[in-house]
């Protein structure tokens, strides 16, 4: 019996020692494999990250350039430049430049909206209005440098009229058709503040014109220019105060935009997600702004020749055609948000853009002209000033209830058609800068 017990003990010891040695060999082999796999895995991850960056760049190019259907108009820009050097047909250069700038303006608005996802709604709204007006500002600075003050005034005036009547009217009309069973509402506080600023802008434009046409200046020609420069500085201070009021002092007055986004988040998760990164959006903003600047130079050079060749008034081209192209981004954004029942954002795009042009871009051009030695003033002639004054009154009455429907939108569109027809038969009495 003892020998049998000794055999069992020996066998059990051998099994234990064998199993333990086998386990240690397994762990050693695992440590060996992991040690050998560590360095290739790190290099592999770096290669993967580089490939992901390349994929991200190609995806950004696809989204911004290739995905949008409006970009089929992009080749018209280079074609306009070729026609400028190969032929002297200003009407074709003007037309192709106009068509070529349209997709760039729309893509500029898209890149701004993408950047707004990373900067927040308040700063994003300001960026949207600023870069949405970048096309008008670039065209105006080129025309101002060439001494074409009337083109500057009329293009900026046309941008205000287009935003307030055509853009807002189409947004109200489309939103009212889509949501016809109910009444769409928006913040009356925001609309009233913007209406007050627009009336202040009308005041700044009205007094130099009245002073000029009543011949009540102390120093003829000089008092009007001095008043315009003083009023421009006051308007810039007022706009800066408005930004402080909106962003810092009373931000809850404009909180309806954020609440509206949160309420609609479950219905628009896909639309609210950014499609490109922050730095890609900044890069595209720079590229698009430079390309718009290049085309704007050819557009401004051809505008007078196009007016003569097409037998079309220069005022109609400046007030109607140029702003429609420049407002392509606002037009698309305002209609899209109205169809999603986000009228507060629609008002921020359309009325906010008009406010920025009247209270910032126009006074800014006067100040820039002052430094450049150009006699840029706020005298927009009686016809243009009266048109702006009536337009502001009509829109203010439309917004006072805080509601919108398709009939209000239709009335605004019809008002814009009357304005367009008026400028088509209007002869500009002033020939300065032409």
C-alpha cells in the first residue's frame, strides 16, 4: 500500500510541476509576442492616422466642391477671366462673372454655417451675417477704389432691399406653404430692435440727401460730406453698442434661437451635425473669400460696359442684379430655416443681414473712402432714400405681430417686383464716378 501511495504522490507532483511550467511558458510567450507586437502597432496607428487625415481632406473637398449641385456653375468664373483678356465683350464678362460668383457666395454661407457649430450660436449668428455680406463688401471696396461711388451706394442699397423684401418674402412664403395648417411665430423683441436700427439707418441716409436737395448747406458740397462722415461714425458706435447689447448685456433677449434649436433637435439631428472640421471650415472661408475677391474685380471692371452693351440702366444692375447674387447664401439659408419652422433664425439671417449692411457696411465704406481720399457720403439721392424708407416701414408693419404666413411672404415678394420695375425705368441723375 505504501508503494502505491508513493506512486500517486509522485504522479501528482509531476502533474503540478508540468502544468505550472506549461503556464509559465504560455505567459512568457505572450509577453514575448506583446513585446514584439508593440512597435509595429504604433507605426501602424500612425499610418492609419495619416490615411484618416488624407481621407478627411478628400471628404472635405467632396462635400464643399463636388457634392453641391450649384457648383456646376463654378467654371463660369475662369471663363469670365479668359473672356476679359481674349475679347472686349463686357456684357459676357459681366454675365459669366455674375454666374461664377453665385456658387461661391452660396458655398461661403455653407462654410460659415459649419464654423458656427464650433463657435456657438451667438458668435455663429454674427459670423453668418458677416461672411454672408462678404461678397457685397468686397464688390463695394473694389468699386470704391475705382471711384465708382454710385455703384457702391446702389449695390449696398439693393442688398438691403433684397434681404428685406425678396429673401424674407420667399422665406415667409415657403414656410407658410409647408406649415399652412398653423401660424408660424417668432420673437417680436428681436424684430423690433432690428426695425429700430433700420429706421436709425434711414435717418442717417435721409438728412444728407435732404440737406443736398434743399440747398441749405453752410458750405456747399463740404457740409454734406462732413455730416455723412460724422453720421457714419455715430452709426458704427450704435452698431457696436447693439452687438454688446445682443451678446453680453441682454443675451436672454435672443435666447429663443437656442430654445428653438433644442426643441427641434430630435427632428434634425442629421442637419445639426457638422460635416467638416473647424480648421477645414476656416480654410475654405479663406479660399472662397480670395476667389470672390478676384472675380469681383473683373465684375466691377465690366459693369459699365455691360450697362451700355445691354442697354440696361446701371442703377438696375447695381440695385437688383448684383445683390441677388451676393445674397445667394442668405436666400438659401432663410428659406431652409423657415421650412423647418425656425423663423427666429430666418429673421436673424434676413433682417440681421440688412441691419449689418445699413449700420456697419455703409458707414464703414464712408470711413474707408475718407482714408482713401474718396468723397464717399451718405447722400443716396431722394429716389433711393425714399425707396429704403418705405421698405423699412412695410417690413416693420409685417413684423409687428410676431407671426408669419404665406400671404405676408407673397406681399413682400410683390413689393420687391415693384421696386425692381421702378429701378428699371429710373434714370440716375448723378453721373459721379462713371
